[in-house]
């Protein structure tokens, strides 16, 4: 095997460019340093995003969803994009019948916001969170768990309203909504309850805050799951 000697020019040295360590040849030009700096920053951001993405606990089914799946002229998609860009109201409330793509669209927006802001984000299904909190009573982790979700820099709360409302669950949702309302923290909610049913079930204090702080978006249409599982080969 031929061995190529490493020339002096190929030997890289560390430079500190605006607080970032950049490896470049000894006689690197200003442009070369700039370009290597941009590359290093892009790599640092990509690595941070990968880490945050893993920590958010997005279910596998929705991890792969992208904007390409949606019609960019759809008002719900426009609202989701606006939220993802950090423009407009802090909350995005996606409401509509079963299987209309709320979780999918919300997750795409959540991922985009995570990538843009590179802040920790949590993806939680509301009922699963309730069970986790309940278990926290036994383990003494209740407060810590609730605070962690209430203060998460970015939060996706899926399927609020699927759980049967009890006074304690209403209180948990109120704490989450109120804290995030007070602090203007970016949050997505999805539910298949209508707005009046949501207000009746979860209480006017929550609904009132959502009216102010949330972009209330209705997702209409047929159940996409039924369409996907529908007729195949004309045998059914
Ligand atoms: N734009 C889309 N293109 C193709 N498939 C989609 C699209 N949006 C959603 N789906 C698929 O449709 C199904 C239902 O989507 P999703 O789970 O997001 O709906 P949902 O409104 O959250 O339903 P539910 O109210 O039951 O929670 C899923 O299998 C999802 O992968
Ligand atoms: Mg859903």
C-alpha cells in the first residue's frame, strides 16, 4: 500500500474563531477560516438538534413526518408554520375529528421549532403524562415531573381531552396551561373535542387562557386512517 506523506499544508491547527475551535491549515486565509467556522457551527447545531430530538421522546411513527406531507396553502398548515417560526401567539391549539392529521402536523411544527431554537422540548401524550404523574406520587417525583413539563422551553401535549376529566386532572392541566400562559412558553395542544366540549370538560379558566394565548386551528376532513386502511384489491 502506498503511503502518502502528509504535507505541512495538510496539517491542521486549532484556531479560535468567535469562541469556536476551528481546525485549519497553518496558512489558512480569512475566507477559509470563515468557511470552516460556518461548517463547525453547522455541525455543532446539528449535533445539538440530534440530542434534543432524542430527548423529546417523539413517538417513532411521527418522527419522520415532514412539511412535504401537507398542502402549504391549507390554513392549518400556514398556522403551524407560523408557530414553528416563532411568530404569532405562543400556543398552537389543533382541534378536529379523529384521524385528521393533528398529531402529525403538530409534530412537524414541534420539530421545526426545536431545530430553530435548539432549546429542550418535550413531546408528551396527555394521558400518558397523567399516568406518569400519578406514579410520581409513590416515588416522590410528582412535583419534579410536573414542574419539568410546566417549564419545558418547548412543549407538545397530544390528545388533551382523551382522558376522562377528574378534578385532579383538571388541576394538572390548569397548572400546565397557566404556567405556560404566564411565561409565554411555546406549546402545542391537540384534541378531538370541539371547543365547547373542551371548555365544558376542562373548565372555563383553561379555555379563556387558550382563547387569548393560542392560535385556535380547526383541522377538518375525513379520518385518514380509515382511508389508508380502506379498500385494497377490490376484494372488500
Ligand atoms: N398529510 C398527511 N399525509 C399522509 N398521511 C398523513 C398525513 N397526516 C396524517 N397522516 C396519517 O394519517 C393518520 C392519522 O394522523 P394523525 O395521527 O396525525 O391524526 P390525528 O388527528 O392526530 O388523530 P387522533 O385525533 O386520533 O389523534 C396517521 O397514520 C398519519 O400518519
Ligand atoms: Mg392524534
